[in-house]
């Protein structure tokens, strides 16, 4: 017997395609919004993490700033400070051990050795600086930014010292403390070891993006230079900044501490990198010790 094979007509195929299209459109209406909301949430979470990481990084180093070394540009787009790595007490003439170990001499410029009391928590390198009684920018001779001037409170380190060294003797390149006018020793005989200046600055890049960048590895300048010249380390923290102006503000009304306000607004972008869909704004305050 011959079998009869039956298919479907063109009309039936068109009807089925039309029905499937209608059902797909209805489903898309209900699915599109939740999917878009999920994509936006992912984008906002990503940029929030980026902003939080940048704030934490800046706050950690700001707390290690040399007392009274913070300075902010007039438009608030950059902040600069001297980064400390360790500190403690130095041997002074008033100490009972002064006759046995070298002291920090504020009268004889030929004596360039100084005894550091206690144990070093961090190693000291020949690229570091020895600072005593820093009172801030323009407070000559107690201004560590005045490295290039004769009347200053900062000296280059000549010999390196290892970590955990007990009562080590630090050799300086010279003794500028004996040339201070007037003499400005620390009331508590305290010192700080500075590794160098650090700048966090926001500026427009060549691709027109506003980029927040960390600069380090450059020289100490009397005046603030933005961006720093000759930085050996340039590390972008974020390329999504909405506005560079007013990111940093500095309040030094308190005598013993400074308050740094950081306002960071970043744009969250869609998954495919298209236009910004929203933005987040985080505000963080950092207390910085100003007691030298």
C-alpha cells in the first residue's frame, strides 16, 4: 500500500511564525527590564568597588603623611604630602647616653651622625630623608619642603640601616640642623624618616577621560607642582571620574590634627562600554596627625 505523507502549507508556517513572534515580544517586555536592572546593578557595584578601593588606598597613605606636610591645589584636584616610613626618638644632649653615643647636634655642622633610640620598625635606605620638628610649608626653618634651601629641617640619609636594628647610628649626608636660624629641635626629641613626596591628582587624559592618578618617585619641591615632574611611579587609580574640581579639601583648624575631605564621584558604565548609565559619589574623611 502507498503511504500518504502530509506536510504543512505556507499559510500554516506564516501563522506559526507570527504567533511565535507575538509570544517572543510579550516575553521580551517582561524580561528586558529585569535584565537591564541587573546589568545596571553590576555596573554600579563595579564602580563602587573601584571608588572604595581608591579611597582606602589614599586614606592609608594620608595617615602616614609627615605632620604638617599636606598641601592641596586651589581647585582641589590634587593633594601632595611627604610619606613617612618610620620614626621615633633621637639621642639628644640632654640624654644620659650623650657622652657615649653620637647625638643630633644643633650646634656643630660637622657632626653628621645621630643615634636612633629603640628598634627600627622599617629599614632606612639611602634614598630616604631624616626630618625633625616639621611645622609646615613656609615655616622656615621647620619646613621639610625646603630641601633645596640652606635653612631647613630635613637631611638626606647617607648610609642604610636594616630593619629591627637596635639603637642604630644613622649617618646623614650633612647636618643642616646646626645651620637653622633660629634653632628648632623637637621638644620631645622625635624624628621621622620620609621616603619622598606623593601626589594624588585628577586631570584630563589624551583620550578626554578624567583620570585619578598616584605620582611618586620624584623630587621634593618648595612649591607644589601639578602634575609632578619626573615621577618614577605613575599609577592610575580610576578613569571614570566625573569632575576633578573639589575632590580634596584640607581643614587645618585643629592644632594637633588635619582633616582631609575626599569626595570622589565616578561614572558607572553599561556592560558593553557605552554611555554612562549612572554615577556614584563617595565621601571619606581622613584625620592626619599634625604633631611633629
